[in-house]
C-alpha cells in the first residue's frame, strides 16, 4: 500500500515539516486539529528521541483525542483505530498504539510497570509530549521523566 509506505517513510525520515501537507492528505482527520494542536503535534514529532514507528504514529494521532483542550484517551483511540485500519496495520501493532495513547498522560510508576515491553516507547512518548508544554512546565516535566528513566534502568529485567 503506497499511502502506508509514504506515511512511514515521512515519519521515520523525520520529514513531517517538509511533508506536512502530505500527512494532512493521508490523514484528513488531522485537518480538524486547531493550528496550535497541529503545531504541537509537529513539535512532538520533531523532539522525540525515538526512532520507533509506534511512538511517531502515537504522537501524530495523539491530539485527535483533544476536545476543548482536554485530552480524552478513548477519543484518541477511537480516531486512531479508524485511521490504522485504513492503513491495514496489524492488530498487535494497533493495540500497542492504543496502549500508548491511553497511557500518554498517566504517571509512569517504575515499581508498577503494566507493560514492560512498551515502557521505553511510553517514556519516549512522554518526553516528546512534555516538550510541547508551556515553557515554565517543561523543566519540571523533564526532571520527573529523567528520575523515572533512572528508576527503570535500575530495575532488573525491565530493560533487557
């Protein structure tokens, strides 16, 4: 499927600014985002430390869960499901995206990890979203995430 290939290439090659109109054509639902939400989406993609396609798709679709500037995870999942089905993604891949969307605004508790397989992708998603916050909120959010990252890497068998 050519559209899926274009989407993945754009995300994995970090060409979202250059190809933002292509993204809007491939995923017309993104046109419903406010200018600010779309700018935050692009900023999150730009700042993510991850090369994971799951993280990048999560960040791309995340703000579809915004309604009146409040994030509703199940709304994001509902919209993501329609889009991911259209691109014929496998169920396991979609479920991972849904997990990341559902947990993107929840605190990560290193002593109570509910999905060790996806924890680093969840952390990378959280970092990227933190960098879209207001400037006075970024430092505290990143410091908290750094502390969580340290605890995760101290936890045996979690990062292997």
